[in-house]
């Protein structure tokens, strides 16, 4: 019995060590490897590097896609949009973005609320500034958001594969992949699965309601793998998809009420 007990304890230790190694490998990557993973997305190849994400565009419109993406990120820089990644470097039809982050799903209601909250705050802020502290100096940095006039930006493709977790801050998440992002005037999206996107996306002159619907779908989709999530949170996700909440700011306020 004693020998069997020790063997069982050793098996548990090995299982715990295995989980730790897998977690470290997700964050650090294989030793000596610059490229960690590569996927093809139809019009681009996405490569996860040690510290960046490399996006290689191809096809006749590759350069115009890169320029369009740069324009979107330039708008984010002018607005001081939070909870998005940024262009670190670009060469021809290749773009490098930072931070790399972790392509993982939220695994608890706390993480789910944090992730969707970060997405909503990227879309529309509640408080239009935040404070930076540098020694004795306090800097007030005013921020706008993606949906703010006079030059709003609509992501139009918010889904869990486009939301990443900060490696060193598990409750900080970033909205990424802005290839479908656009500014007014919008035109109907083509070649998209109608079940995965908001109905207004397929009509002329759509806007913020597409992203708000998608934020609701993030919530309802997460119920498939997060057990015991509150019915109030599920109801909020459904309300966003029914377009009963008309701004990301209002949605964020409602979500923060649930986390109290």
C-alpha cells in the first residue's frame, strides 16, 4: 500500500510538472526557435515569432492591404486607443506587430469578463483619460476610442481568435487582426459566414452595432467551455446580440456591474 501510495504521488507530481512545462512553452516557445507557429489565412501567412507576430501578405492587393492596415493603426496612435496591438515594423508586404501575446481562451468567468471588458474598452472608453506616473511627475494622457467621431474605426471581425491575452497580465487582453477594419462609409461584407457575424455587416452603412453584436457573441460562445457562468452574464451577451444595448460604453458599464 505504501509503495502504491508513493507511486501515485509521483504520478501527480509528474502531471503537475508537465502542466508547468506546457505553460512555459506557450509563453517562451522552443529553445533556439525564432518561429513558433505558422498558419495560412487565405491572403496572408501568420507566423508567431519569439517576440512579434509576422504577417506576410500576398496576392495583387498585398501592398494596398499593408497600407490600409498602417492607416488603421495610425488612427489608433492618434487616438491613444487602448487594448490593441501595434505595428512594430514593416517591410514591403510584411508587417510585424507587438506584443505577441498568448492565443488562449478565457477559462473562468473572471477571465471572460476581463477579456470582453478590454475589447469593449478598446471600442469605447468610459473615462477619456488615464494617468501615467514617472517619479514625482504625473502625466494625464487623454484617450479616444475606436468608435469615437469624427473618424471612427469598426473592427467588423471580432472573435476569440482575434483576442489575445497579455503574457504577463492574465486579466489584460488585446484586440488584434484589423484586416477587415474599416471607416465610414461602410459597404456590405462579402464571403463571410452569416452565422458568425452580425446581420448589419451584410448591409450598407453599418457601424458600431456590428462590433457590439460580436462582443455579445464572445460571451455566448464562451459558455461552451466555461462551466458555471452566471445567467446574468449570458443574458448580457444575448442582449448585445439582439442590439438592445446601443453602445460599447453602455455594454461596458453593464458588464462592470456584473463583476462587483
